[in-house]
C-alpha cells in the first residue's frame, strides 16, 4: 500500500513537471529540456568531429558517420564504448572534452534535481494541510 502511494505521488510530480504546474516545476522542466537539447547538439557536433578526425586513421573503428555517432553517444552516456578509443591526437582531445562534458551534465542534473526537491519540500511544508 505504501509503495503504491509513493509511486502515485512520484507519477503526479513527473506529470506536474511536464505541465509546469508551478514555477518550481517549470524551472526543472526548462533545465532538463535545456540540458537535453544542448547534449543532442554536443553529440551531433562531436560525432562529425570524430568522423573527420578518425575515419582516415589506420586501425580505427570509426569508419562512418553512424559509427562516429554511436561512439560519441555511448561516450556521453556511459563514458564507455565497445569501439576502440580514438587513435588521432585531436580525437583523443575530443574524447577527454566529451567526458568532461558528461561529468558536468551529471553534476548539473544532480544539482537541478536537488534544488527542485528542496524547493518542493519547502512548498509542501508551507502548503495548507488536507483533512
């Protein structure tokens, strides 16, 4: 019973974030959307750069734009890939920059969610109690 209550409250909060029910929900939605849009742009840009830097290198596994996009996406999402690390110096620099970006995004997400939870907790503490 308790688990159902927790899940229903969580579902309501997610719905409220998507609909921006309060300014707090709207700020979180805007931050999440901004992070997602910028990350897609970073991923696409890095895929093009990785392809340009790597596709002529001997022993590279990045031979197409698709394999470059796969590599950059897995690097940004997991800091890991089954594709061999870049061989060229610019490709290695790109890899380090992508990993730094990914770590920054995780920190930003944690900060945004933490700020949201604190603010929502304050809002709920000051809200009139239901009977």
